[in-house]
C-alpha cells in the first residue's frame, strides 16, 4: 500500500534520511522506533510533503501512485493522514470550521458530494464521542490553549472525521495519560483497523503497542531502517535499549 | 492662491507615507476638506467605510458618548481615510480598520485621537494584508492634554505581507501631558505562519483556502469590537473578496 524505496532527504542542506526502504501492506500496522534525532519525524514530514524537505533520491508509491509527485493537500485527499508529533495551533480558526473545510476539500478533490453542515456536525459528534472529547473543544480555535494530551487526542478526532486510508502517527502516544492512552489506542483500532487500510506508528514506548498490535516493528537509526522484526522486537528494545539491540 | 500652494506633500508629518504622485494629481479640496460629525453627549454614532480616494472625518464626541468607525481600505488606487477625534469627559472612540490588496497601491489610515478631557477611552485596531508591491500604512497619533486624567488609549497594528515587495508602515505618536494615563500600543509585521499552512494542507485544505482562513482569522480582530455584527461581517467579506481575486 505504501512503498518507500531508498529514500534520501535533506533539510536545510543537512542529510537526514539515508536510503530508507520500507513497505506497509494493506491491513497492516507497522511500528517505527528509534533514538531521538534518528529521522522519524523527518520521515513523516517528507511523506506529508512539508516544504523545505527535499528528496534527493528514491521513490515513494501510495496505492501504486507516485506520492512524491503530489502536493501536500493532494496526498491528504488521496487518503494519507499525518498525525503530528507537535500539533500546530491556528488562532482564530475553529476546529469545526477547519475540519469541515478539510473534509469537504478532500471530497471535492475526489469528486464526491460535500457534507452539509448538519451531516458534518453529526460526524464530528460521533468521532469526538469515540475519543471522549468534549464537543465544546471542537468549537475552540485549532489546538490553541489545548494541553499536550488534548492536542494528541484532537489529532485522533481529526483522523476519525477525515477517515484516511493510511495514517502515519508521529508519537501520538507521547503526552497522554494512562486512560487517554487506552482511549486513543482503541480509537486507532476502530478507525484504522480495516483490510483496506494501513498504519505507520512512530513511538518510543511499548505501551501503545499493547493496544494497537503491530504486524512489524522497525528500528530507524541514522536515517535508515537498521532492523526489522515482529512485535517481540519492541519488547526486546524496552528491556535492553537501542545500544544493545542495534 | 493656487491649488499647489495648499496641497499637502510627503514632507508633512501626517502625509509622510502617502503616494506623492497621487497627491500631486489630486485637488486641494479633497485633500484638505473635512466631513464633520458631532456626537451629542451620551449618544452613540457608528460610521463604516469602504474606502476609495481620500476622505477626512473630524469628530467631536460629547461627554459619555461613543463614536465607532469601521473601514476596509481595499481601493484600486491611492486611498486614505483620516479621522481626527476629540473626546470629552468619559467618551469612547473605537476604530477598526483593514487595509488589504496588491498592485502597487498605497492604502492608509491616519488617526489623530485627542483626549481633551478626563476619563475618555479609545481603542484602535488596524490589520494590513498586502502582496505585490502594495503598501499599507497606519499613522496613529494620540494626544492626551494636561488634566485629561484616567485616559485609557489603546492602539494595535499588525501586518502580514504575503509576498516580498509588499510593505507596511506604522508610526504611533504619543503626546501625553497628563500623568494618570494608560496608553498601550503594539505593532508587528510578519508573514503567514507556514507551519499552520502545512498543517492545513496535511488535512487536505488547498493553499488558497488555507490562506483565506488564515487571513480571515487575522483581520477579524479589527472588527471584533464593532457593535453591529452585520457591519463587521460585511466588511470582512469585502476584504476577503479582494484576496480571492489575487494572483499569488
Ligand atoms: N531544519 C533543520 N536543520 C538542520 N537539522 C535538522 C532540521 N530539522 C531537523 N534536523 C535534524 O534532523 C535530525 C532528525 O530529526 P527528527 O525530528 O526527524 O528526529 P526524530 O527521530 O523524530 O527524533 P525524536 O524521537 O526526538 O522525535 C535531528 O538531528 C534534527 O536535529
Ligand atoms: Mg520526532
């Protein structure tokens, strides 16, 4: 479903991804773990098409299409969702307005009918309830004044509303309290566990993987995948640390 | 006396950022005439403008009165709205203005707010959004006379330049002769938040809609305190309509 081959990318002239190869099939969840500064967020941003992230070599196909050839908003419309490690605040734009624009822009791009105000609110209520988020928070400006955990939960409400085919979740578990972690884990399963969907979970901790069971675990270090294994690899890492395992 | 003798030039303080060529081409009556407005004590008057050309408004607000001016300056040529306000005891002046547009036009607001008696308050919020080689200006002078104690005067200007080549100028001038006075002014000039733009793109929002949402949120500040919401909304729509046609 998502096929990354020999990806090299740099930011501000600094080489960060160095020949990264990875394939996630439909119906699969893959976890990416790796030390701080390894390039995990850079991978997420590069796949999302963030300006300034320059690809110098390699290819990425998404459902057989050249992902790198698409504009960032076209990638989203094609079904790619990026959960941010640091969700961005947008003062003066409410979550509801933002998400309705987003959902309808995607639909328009795909040639589907747009949602009416009523349809959108019904969907938003349903997904907010799934993630146990208060509807009042959806009326507030995007992420402004949200706590770290609330921002992460908001990312998942957005994912629920936009219903992507493939999600790259960058440390969605960081900053969540114990109960929130379970709610978010259940949310990811209910939104993304489907034969036609895929997930790339970037995380530092085993705990999220207790809820969202990965099919494969990869270790990313120095800009490339240095080891791949099953769920047991995450447990091994938790016991022994990167220095021992890599 | 010839017209030339009375025409203001950019050497005049209040016209320092004006479009010199446009001034030369204008007639003196427009540039030096005033629209006079008197707000009776305790009453409230609101004016709203879609600025074209040059207009100068002179207002006297009676005791406890309120004058509210809201304006969008999105004119296709040099355009300036000037407002001179004299506040009596306990009066309030509220100004919300937006300059927006591209081309090579200069669009400006100039205010002179005279706190002539104690306890008067004023609040001015101006937002500028420009592209191309356009220029947006806000010159706001606040004068607080001796004995105008408990004056509370606020002024806030922020500009977003969507392209290199556009510019914004501001010059707050405070002349304060009383000691128990609150005068707050702030000014900032910047660009659109790129990370917010990417965040919106990552959710599927195309760049032109993302830009519109950001600009809308930015300029809405100017009309937040305008009492008639419908007026604020109309001005907001007018301002955004200019952005829609922009080649960026
Ligand atoms: N604009 C930039 N200019 C130079 N170096 C950068 C820039 N952005 C990121 N880097 C560097 O790239 C490397 C990878 O950063 P990245 O954020 O991808 O790491 P990460 O694996 O997500 O780490 P963490 O686990 O701490 O989130 C880091 O060394 C970082 O300092
Ligand atoms: Mg990171």
